[in-house]
C-alpha cells in the first residue's frame, strides 16, 4: 500500500524500471537494470556537482564508492580478464570548468530538442507518473477514477503555479499562462486532445493527415 514516503516513491520507481526492462528483455538478468541505475546515478551526482558546486565533493564520494566495490569484488579469478582500474584522474576529468571559463552546452542532440520528439517523450513519462497516482486511492478511501480526477486538478494547478512562481505581480505573465490553459481546454472540448501533435494520439491527429499542397 502506498504511504507517500521517500522509500515508497523509490520502490514504485524501481518496480517500474524492472517491469519495463523485463518487458523488453524477457529472461534477461535484472543486473543490467542495476548497472544502468548505478551509471545514471554517478552521472547525475557529477552533473549536480558541476551545476551547483556544493560543499560536498561528489567526485570524492563517487571515487570512494568505486573503491568499495573494487575491494568487495576482490581480484579477478584465474583466467579472467582483469577489470580496468578506476582512478581518481578518470573521475577528475568530469570536474566543472575553471572559474571564468564558459559552460558550453552539449549540442550533439540539438535535432532532438528542435523537434517535438522531446515533447512526446516527456508526455509519455508524465503520463505514466500520473497514472501511478491511482494506487493512492485505496489508502485515501476513494474510487480510483474519483481520486485521479482530483489528482488531475492538482497537476494542472501545480504546472500553472510553477510558471508564475517568479512572476510575482507580473499580470501579463499570468495571462500568458491562463491563455495556454484555455488553449488546452479548447482542444479538450474540440476533440479530446486528439489533435495535439505530440500527445497520446499524435500520429492520428487530423493535421498529420491533411493532403499535401
């Protein structure tokens, strides 16, 4: 049963990752999931250090984790190929640029961000997270659809609140957010969002099937 704790959220996310992995790779070893998560976690920690330069030296912490893993694994069995040594300089290469140096963005995936591909991917991820909330209906003592309806209201309000969070008394900004919500509401009334190009029915949207001139 969901309780909303951090452990609960992590457990749900872990279940989703393992479920998707086994769906794509039936019979595959779930270790692949854990290795992917470890790699992603390390990359995320180093990225956080690069962006915020916190007091905690994440590079040192990551290096310590690697040493622990290496010590616990021990030397390779006879006849096995030895694993490459993880050294401090290898991790140090990912340090933040020196003070005053420009932070050059990675543009190798520019085409992805210039198209609607990222919108479709975000939509799919958010959709899964949203429907995961239905499992909180039981401890809330509600029918799942009734509870999801209220969750939808919270999600919409959260998005709007985030967009005007720093706007203070910027009424033009408030109006722009309201106009976006009205546009979405108009599409809902028109065809249930089926004409949203990057939405659930994107490839069936009327705009995608109009005859070319």
